[in-house]
C-alpha cells in the first residue's frame, strides 16, 4: 500500500505496488478499501475501492449495501434457528 484509507485520490494515482507494478486508481474520490501487504493478488483482480463521493467519513462507516447484506444474514439465521417462535 502507498496510501491510507480515507486518502483523497485522483485518477492515475498509485494506491499500491504489486510485484513491482503500480496499482492505479481508476477514478477520483476517497480511498475506501485496499488490500494490505502480504495478500495474494493477480492482474485484473479488484484490490481496492474508491468512493467517488469523496467523503472521508464514509470510509469509517458501513455502506447501505453492507447493512442490507448483514440484515439479510441476520434474518436467515433467525429463521433457521426459530428465534422468532415462542
């Protein structure tokens, strides 16, 4: 990694270097996620995330999509364990 989560980036900025090759940001925004050193990566693999809204606070909170997925998992577990039945 060459940048920290929450960094403001521009298209073309180097976010990380993998096997000596720069991993470039494809859009302007705020760096929301980035695989860390030691992780296995291959060419073409998504290894980071840039939020085009550019709001650093969004990097430390769960996204709407993550909350929806978590709610679905919670609902499935509740149904499978009969937790709603008295």
